[in-house]
C-alpha cells in the first residue's frame, strides 16, 4: 500500500464555514518537504482553474507550477499532477513533463481528469462536450501524448517491397519522461480508459461493496488488454487517540458545513453528467471527493485495522486529505503507516526464514 497527500491548492479541503478559502503556496512547499521527510510515497496536485471547493470567487494555485517548485526542493517523494485534456495541447504537456522530469530527476505521475465545471471550460475557450465527448477528447490526447514520447518507426516502401525503416523525429523529448498515467473517474468510460491506457485508476471515496465491484470490473477489463492496473482512492483522514475523539471531530466538521457552497456545487455538478457525485448527500458533499466514505475516521488502532481490509479488497494507494497536513500527517505516519510497514517487513522476513 502506498500513501500520498493532496496538496492544498484550493485552501482547506472542506466546504465548511471556517475553512481556509484560498491556497497557501508556502504551506504547499512546507507540506511537501515534511511529507518526504516523514516517508510518504507521493504528493498529488489537482488541476482546476476555478476553485472547486470554495467557489469561483476564490483563488486557486496552478498545480504544475506548484509541482515544479516542489521538484526543486525535494529529491525522492513521488509527484503526480492532474491534466484536463483540451486545456493544454499534448505537445505542450509533453514539453512540460520533459522539463519537470529534469528538475525532479524522478518519474512523474499524470492524472487525466475530464472535467465537470462548464464555466471553467467557457472561460478557457475550450469546447464543452457531453460526458462521452470529454472522454473521447481524453483518449485522443493520450494517443497523441504516447505518440510524442514513443513515436512508431515508419517503414519506407510498401508491404511487398519494404526498403528500410525510418526513425521518427523525437523533438528532443526524453522518452523516459513519459509519466505514469492515472485516470480519474467512476463511469464505465473511465474504467475502460484506465484498462486500455492507464497505470492507475483514481476513485473517489466509496463504500466497501461499491469499491470491490469497481476494482473487479476494471481489473477484468485490463486483463482483456493483457494489462494490470493499480487502484487509488481518496480518503479524508481523521486519526486520533480514541474513536470517540475522531467521531466528535467528524461531527464538528459536518456540523460546520457551508450549505450555500454545497448547494452551489450540487447544481454545477448536476448539470455536468459526472457520475461520481450524482448520489452524494449533503454531509458527503462537505468533502470534495467523498473522502469520508473510505472509512479512515477513527482511532489510530481503528485505522491500522481498516487499511489491511482495504488492501485485501484490491486497493493499492490511498490519497489522503487532512484538515491540517502540517499537524495531522506526522501522527498518521508515526501511529498508522509505520507500524503497518514494520509488521509487513516482519511478516516477509518470517516467510523468508
């Protein structure tokens, strides 16, 4: 199991009355350095040009500018950023990735997000397509991106009398800069795209039965392509000394929810055709990606017991949102992740002996 942290590029992750409503770039850099020192596996930066947590009047930090800054001040923590096909051309993204991989000196991750906020498309001059149209555009984007980093050789002549092979131009792109491809989404189109093109399917939080069903479906689809796919899921983490303390913190969070913001985004999402949020209740909408649903709210003992169950369902990565990453990520690593890793190491050593 790998563990990552969402960078707070929108401010606080909760649609609550007292949440920070703008990005803190210095905090993103501090969180990144702390995450690396603690031993987290990766950092994730979401891409929206409008603030999808607190509304369009609030600021938002550009994901790839933040990742470039983080790449320069860290050395090993993984870096993954979201990309919306249509907002940037495949060649521009290829050049960005090529440059950023040189700064980072490690392989990057890129999450394909098809988008759901029409106003963002309109302001950017990008055609607003229906759900399938947005996935068609994403598939074409990926075909082009793969073609830039791994262009096929051209046979000179014809099928009956080939006279040689001409190597295509590389445009100065380093093929090793082709990132690990994540696909975000819950729809059948998202799962088919992940099975065919992706290395990782990124899901919102959800209940166990639904999680198992989706993992089984995408892995069966990937197997039909002769491929394997990792599964990542979003989780809002509230880890405390006691179960009651965590429950009270969660009750406080949902009690401070901002009904106006939630109502605004429910209407925006309702008109998008996005499947992931169609049935979410008001309490679930407090967190932007249904993070409460994965069940990482409880005592340190509760969560240490919960994570192996998620892993047994087929989950490979958990992307963690924290109320305050600088305060909460350290105890979560020390009280939950490290003990699990230590137990795993002891189990492996026992098998080898």
